[in-house]
């Protein structure tokens, strides 16, 4: 899977990505979990590792009785589907 940011995705794209994950990791399940607490957002840095990127830090809480084993959380992958107002997104990233 790509690490690219894909703008203006449709539900078929999300379905396809979820399907790719399910097909590649047939011993796994997908979990839908909401963000917890406050989102921390950062404007693009002028220099350094995150130069030119907005950053969003968040937490997702999974109940402890839902996960078996101590190291279970080191073996996972995730992607985020976000809602952004069209007026805030560059025109060339919106499908016509």
C-alpha cells in the first residue's frame, strides 16, 4: 500500500483499501475506533523533518479486555479517513 495522501476519496476507494488489508492479512480483522480526547494540530514547519506538512496528533482508545497479550499493540496497521471542508482544500485536489 502507498503512503500517499489521497484527497476526495469515495466510498469505493475506502472499501478497496480495506479489502486490500483484509486480503493481505487474512489472519486479522479490521476495527473501527473513534478518536479520543483532543486532536492536536500543527501548521507546516518551515524546516526540519516535517517541513511543508500539517501534522495532526490524536489518540485512539481500545478497551483493555478487547486485546489479548502484552505486545499485541505492536502488531497493527492503520489509516485515517478524515472529513475536510471543500473550501479549505486546494482546487487541484478535488475531483471535478
